[in-house]
C-alpha cells in the first residue's frame, strides 16, 4: 500500500471515528526534534505519514505532521515509531513515545540509522522479589554484558518483577546498563491481579512504562507488544487478547508493507506449556491471531513465562494456515529457576531452569528471510550451548547404557551426534524427559542434612531439547572420552565432552 493511499484511508477512518466518539479527540503533532530537547521549537518541522494510535485505532499524521484521533478514556495516545527515527529515551533507556489520554500531545522524533540486518536483545522474567535479587540480575548478567552498541534495542517479555511493583525502577536501572532503547510488556507478576478490573490490574505497570499494548518499526521489522494476561479474579489469570487488541493488530498490519517482518511479543505463550495439553492461552484468541498473521511471509512470535526454553513451529494441527510454519520462540528466563539453587563464589545462585538449561538471554537476528535466536547463558562462555550427562563408569560388554545431551537452544532443526574417542560420529535421538543432571541436583536437595540458603531449585519439568544416545558395548577396559556435537541450523557446531571409565565391577 502506498503512503498516499494509506493516508487517504486513515483520514476517512479518522473522520468516522471522531464523529462517532463521545470522548472527543486527541490532537497534536509528530515533529523532528532537531536539537534533541524534546520540545518543539520554531523551525522544527512536522513529520508527515507517521502512525499515531490510541491502542485501538491508528491514524497517519498529515502533511504538517499533525494528527487527530479519538480519545479513549483512561488510556494513552502514542506514536508508532517509524523506521529511521528514534523516540527520546528516559531513565533506563525507556522510550518516551506516549502521552496520557485527555489532552493535546506532541511527539518528538530524531533521525537515526537502522540497518537491514537487525540485532535485538530478548530478555524475559528477570522477576526479582527483593533488592538482593535485583543485585543478582545486575552482577550475574548485566555487568558482564557492558554497553551493547551492536544491538538496536532490548525488550523484557514480562514478569519484570515478582509481585514487587516498587522494584520496577531498580530493574530499569540495571537494564539501562546496556545503553540501548529498552521496551517492556507486562507479565502476570507485574499486575495487581486482585483488583476488580483489567485497567486497575495493569495501572501500576502503565504508570512506569506507558501503554501495555503498542508497536514500533525498527529496521526490517514491525514489532507488536501485547499484554496477553487476562485476569480472572483473585490471583487467577489466563492468556488471551481483547477485542481492542485485535482491532489494533489489524490496523497496524494494514499499514505494514507485505515484505516487512512482523514480530509479535507477549508474555504467556500460545502453545500448551506441558505435554498434558492444558490450555494456557485461549484457543479462540490464538486462532484469531493466526488469521491476522497468516498472509505474512515473515512472521515470528516471542514469548516468556515458562522458565524454560523452547522453540515451537506452529502448523496445520495448531490451526496455523500460513504457507510456512509459524516460529514461536519461548525465551529462557533471566531469573532461571526463580533465583534458586546453590551459590557460586560471588554469592549468585545457579538458578538453573527446571529443564536443566542455565538462565540467560537471547539475541534476535533478522537477516533477509531468516530469523535466528542466539542464546547466551548467563555466567558461562557464549560457546557453552550444551551439557552432557554420562555415567562415570560402566562394566565391560554392558549394553543399553544411555547418555544424554541437553542442547539448550535446540530443536528439530539441529543435528546432534556423538562419538567415543576417535570412532565415527553417530546420530542421537531427541526425546522428551527430565534432564538427568538437573534431576540429580534437584533430588540432592532432599537428602542434604541441612537446607541450602535461599530458594530451592524447582521441580524438574519436561525438557524439549534433550537428546539420548547409547554407549558402545565393545569398549576396552580403561578411560574413554564421550564427545557430543550439536550443529545449529546455520551450520555452526558446538561440542561438549565427558570422560568415563570402562572398569571391572
């Protein structure tokens, strides 16, 4: 759709919205902030053709940069940042792209370079419940990161805190160490779930971060952030979207070029969180979202919430009707296993997730038609992408002895092989089960004479990136080395090994 056609259509929609709205209209301008002071000074031009939204409708600024949009009560008006422009940043790198509904608002933008090859940091569930855990996040992850000039922005996919809204500012200060624009959307632990309505539940989050549903363009992609936590009364909630959100998604997509990547970001994932098939996200809402996205040739879902890492490729069995499977990346939690487990020499907990993967973060890479999620385990070298579990000793000529590889970022697109000593590489088989190394650490908590300081490691869950192999039964007595090689879809190999003995009983 050309800009002129988009503009005409938006103005027609705008006229009907204003005529029908009892709330009046929000007005203002989007302008080029030439001196960067956040205020429109004489000589600073308006920017035409920029999208402005109230969280449901989307309109375009006119030739002078002005907009006029229906004013929704208790909401926000915000600019949908176009490619090649940047909103001013506040504390913690949080972009200032919104204003409360009820009055005129101008939105400053500054020109910036945005390459076709996008890199963005994806973080979920830092979830501190105390200042001590904010310190774990700082020392265990962000102080090691330093400033990341190679990234266009970062995003937290919900559960910024663990029922401690007073810690929002402290977490923002930690995330600000990366030195990049930082976005956030709410998780269930960021909300006041005991309040009587959704607006009240999300109010504290929105006071800190602005609208909980919004969008922005960066480089080759449109990013849509959605609050998908639907309160059910008391502490209960489910995953789903509202009528206003569906309207917003449809309106934003209509202004997006067909070849643009569409990245939908949410907290609760679209899939069932465990093999039981229990519904965590309303199936009717998932199918409606799929319907809005099915015509897009480049689409990706980012989610959090589970405290494990998983790649899901939605297809016809899930109700997805697109030409290619829809990739959903369910990100590893920054807090891992809820900041639990044994402490290291610096006093930071292992926080291993209950699928056996370490806590960490991901970097999204968009290169042409390819979307890649690179996983970075916290407090480990970036190359540590798998762990191997094997027996320390086996008897001679003993068959059917299993070993395991937890490939932290693995899925069916990976090739996982193993060999003993200098023998030929052979394939391993992906299975569903507990990571045995993690299960061993978890069960050891029950046999300890005294409980450890701080939270325990949580109960194990099914690991979706676990491979199994069998040791050869014809190995001679003596020491041996098991090697596992996991090759990612780009062809990059990652190797880990474990020593074991073949010995007489």
